[in-house]
C-alpha cells in the first residue's frame, strides 16, 4: 500500500516503506538463524537483528512524524525528544559487553517511547485539525507500543517459570488490547467528525 502511494506521489510514506522492507529482511534473517542456516559469531542468536530493527523503526517513524509537522515549535520539540532518546539508546548499547549477542531492553524502551509520544502528539493534532494521516499514525502507535512491550521484557525470560511467563504475557496483552481499543475509538471519532464537516460543506 505504501509503495503504491509513493508511486502516486505520496513521498512522505517512503520512510515507512523502508521500515517495512527492513522489517521483512529482519524476519528473514531471524528465520535463517532459527533454522541454523546462519550463525552470528558461531552462535544461534538474533540480537543484532533486533538492534537493526529497533534503530530502523526509530529513524523511519521519527522522520515521518517530524516531516508531517507544520508547526516549527512542534518540530523543535520532536528534535529534542528524538535526540534525548537516541542518546539514551546509544548509552545503553555502549554498556553491552557483547554487542552482537546481547538484547538490550533499554534500547527499545528509550527509542519506542519517543515514537509513541510523538505519534500521540500528532494524533491529538489530527483530532483538532482533521487534516493528515490518522490511519498511519494509529498504525505507528500500535506497532511501536507492541514492539516496546515485547522487546523490553525479552531479556527477563531466561530462567523464568512458564507460569510466570504466561502471567506476564497476559498482562502485556491486556495493556495492548486497551491501547488498541482507545486508538481505534479515536480513529472512529476522527472520521465520523470529518464526515460531518464534509457534509456541512456540501450542504452550504
């Protein structure tokens, strides 16, 4: 969908298309690692794939949310937000002893939190201005939230009983379901109000 949009001139979707392509490649390499077709430094470990996807999501989603802003003040706020979270992410990764083989929960927490905050700000703007990409920002929010929750707790599963693991996963799913419902409701209200405004303009 994004690729077709780019062909027809929606250049702002190019970062998201790049993210989807990189995401597919990461899934492919994860499959190769899981099936023992590819080893990282002699080990069956896809930590580096996770690092690549986290940074790609942060850079592409962040650039999209920045590029659709019309207010210079909001753009400046986004630059500060993304810069601070990027520094935190770089610092957390600099502490890893084996970068290629270690998952870093703090990386997802810092980078995805910035994207979630920025997407919430943009969606609030959409509710007021009714001019933008509500479907896109809703998708970014949901994907970022899901990825944040799953990535931030991956490192805590080692040596944990299955009962505890299932309980934690259940809590995560409850949070995600609530988040989905809230944003889908906001999307519905956005389009409903937009339709009313269009109808009023036609009647005038």
